C-alpha cells in the first residue's frame, strides 16, 4: 500500500490540484482587472466604461485622483483646439495665418507648468480672442489664386463686404451667377436696390433740358456674359488673323469683360447712352448727357467706373457710358478725388 494510492487519496489529490489551478486563475484574473482599471484611470475617456472595475481598485484611487486635474486640463485643451479648428474649417474663405496658428500651442504648452487656477483662467482667453482676430491677421493668406491669359485672379465671396462695394474685375471674379433681385428699368434689368437712385438721377438729368437718357445695358448673367465675350473674341480673330490666340484673348478682354469679371453680373452697373447717340463709343463723352452724368452721378450714389487714363488700375479701357452704384458717401469721395473703386477699397483694406 505504500507504493499505491487508495481511491480516497487520489480523489483528495485531484481536489487539491483543482483548487491550486482555480487559485492561479483567480490570481491571473485579479491581475488583469488591476491592469485594466489602472489603464482606465490613466485614460479619462474610458472611465465611464469601467465603473464596475473601479470598485475593485479602491486602494489605487488616491493615485488616480492626484492625476485627474492634469488629465482634465488636457481634455479641455483638446476641446478648445477642436472648437477653433471647426470654426476655421467651416469658413471656406478663411485660412488662418501662421502667426495665429503658432499662438495657441504656445499658450497650451505653458499650462501644465503653471498652477491649476492659472490653467482654468487661461482657457476662455484662448478661444474668444483667437476667433475675433482671424479676419485681420490672415485676410491675404486665405485667398486661393488662379492664373490664365488675363493674369492672376481669384473667386470672390459676395458676402465678404457691403453689397454696394463689391469689387468685380479681372482679378476678382464671380464663380457663378449671383442671386440678384431685379427690377425693370425700361428694357433692362437692374438690382432692385439701385432702381430708385437710377430713376431719380435720369429724371433729374432730363428735367428742363433736351437731354434724353437711355439705359442700354443693365444686369447680365454670367452665361450671357460668356456669349457676349466669345462673340466679340470671334470678331477680333476675323479682323486680325495675325494675332495669336492669347493676343486676341487679351484684346477682347480689354473691351468686353470676361465672364464673371463683369460688373454687369452684379446688377449694380448700367451702360447709359443718349436717345440720339446710342453707340457705346468714346465720342459719347461729347454729348450733353455724358457731361451731365459725370458732373452729377455722385449725388445719386453712382460713379464713372472706368475713367480715362486709369486702364492700368481698372483693367478696362475708358468707358464714358459705364456707371456703377456704390452709395452716396463712397461716390462723393471717388468722384471728387478722381480715383477708382479699386483705389478707394485698397485704402480702406476692404476686399
């Protein structure tokens, strides 16, 4: 019997072995739970998912509590940066400058080194001033520029400025038709917001005189402008076959605005001629209608948009018949000083 185990002894040994295995498994389970809970305390985003495991580690709660203020400040910093990034991404016409982007990391890097009250007081300051300073710090860097035969240009945001001061030319183009509410003046459409000023100007100009005005062109869609430009380009190619395609293109664009680069696409510009002189030619400047308009247009908020000798600024040849509504204040200064709309806006750093 000394070399053999009885049935009871074997049964007891099996029970002991099972007990040992069970204890080992329990110990491993406890170790895994401890590691998991420790990880949860180190990651604030997983605390809610490990509420049951936190009860097992009551002894480690003191260590985790000491690290909570730092973790909460980090989450606040990340939320602040995410909010600022969302506001930046939501505005297509805006791209923050490098000076603005480099200011936030500098502030956030100083927070862990400072005391807890300092961190809580700096967080609101990092969000509000940053948003208010964006337009002034990076108005140039936000622009996406393109280039064609006419040179460098961009697509403008019609809502970035006052409606009456929108700048449309070869360098500042409309990407598509504007949502213009028009009114009919004779046989032409104009933006309904300038209708009364136009009517009053032309009625006053005809009063007690032999002047008779005719609005021969008003609002045009970008689609119509495309047709007019291509038709004029074809005429130039027929008349001057020796011109290269780029030369013909440039000559056409000097007299007929490129689609999206015409003020007629805004509804704020009108071509005004005389009933007895209905040609859009330079000689129109010698008529009494043209002389009266140039002298009095600012009183009604209009300007002579393409004055003589300023082609290098406006990009268009002299057009004594083309008048643009900008509002009385702007018109008075532009006409009195003899400057262009481009110069007026540039002096005020307006888009």
